[in-house]
C-alpha cells in the first residue's frame, strides 16, 4: 500500500469467511460424526464440480439450484432418504453458517485500515450472499466492513471463469489492464489460480498448513495461515 493508495481485498465467502462445519455437524446428528463429515465433504465436491461442468457447457444455473442438486445427488449416491423438510433445513443452513475463528479479529483490524476496500466476492446468488452476511451469527456483526457484495449473477459464470474476475474489476472501477491492483483472498486453490491467470494478486488462506500443492496455473502471491495475517501480507507485497 505504498503511497497510501487504496487496495481492494475481494474475500471469497464459502470456505474462506464462512465455514461449512455446521453442515457436517447437522448431518452428524443424523448419521454419526464420521458419516456426516463424509456426506458434507461429498456435497461440497459435487457443488463445485457442478459449477465447473456448467461453465464448460456454457450454461448457468443459480448457485442455490446447484447447491440443492448437489445435495440431492449426494443423498441418492449414499442411499439416504431425506424428507423435503430435512432437505430444506440443510439448504437454509447456508444462510446462517458460522465464520472461521480468525475472521472476526481479522475484519476488526481491517476496518481500521483506511486504505483498504474490503468486498465479498462469491459464486453465490445475490440473495444467498446477502442472507449469509446478514444472518450469520458471527459474520453479521461485521457486515459494515464490506463496501460491496459482488456475486456471479450478472456474468452468469462461476469461478474460475475469466468473466467472473473481469466482472469484479468492472464493479471496482478497474480495467482489465488494472487487474493487478486487485487482491483475491481465498481458501480455495481453484479460485486463487483463476485470479492469478487474470493478473490479480491473490492470498491463499492455508488454515490446514499443508502448503500449496496445486500444479495447474500460477500459485498465490502470498500464503497465510489465517486471515489475521492478511493486512501485513498485503502491505509487504503491494
């Protein structure tokens, strides 16, 4: 942030700010902890796989629809019978996910930085993202930190499609030649690789501490163990 210039930090939502652990816990209450964790993990894999397949086919469906269909396939594969009410409860649980423990102190610190413009940048629909930010017990107290909630509804593509990152740049008043002025903050390697391919800077949130292993595309500008390290990492690399 040399010279006091404004820096945009685009935070991914699901898997970066919000944890899906509560989904696994809810499934664990029904099927046991281990089985619940397996179902939650499979649901997440299919959720992302569906978005990539839709991108490849040039078709768009809202993330809410993708999430529901991924859950339905997960249950069918696992021979699990769910009532409509139980399915609705799991889907609606996405509106009130808790944050990772490091999110609150990180956002509190970022709110004091006058040269940082934080935004949410998500595959979710406008309604999903708005509901999540406003309804999450641990994220809603910090909703004022974010200057905008940017989703993929307008370009009708999903990360890591280039159009999604161009859309972010346009929303932030940047040209494609100015993509290097934008930072992606994400715990999802495919998102990091997509942003870097468009010339953005990217911070990968490596909470598991496994190191960067993705072999496709360019790696992150910086890796951090948690979001409390973001401000200092950006200052050192911008």
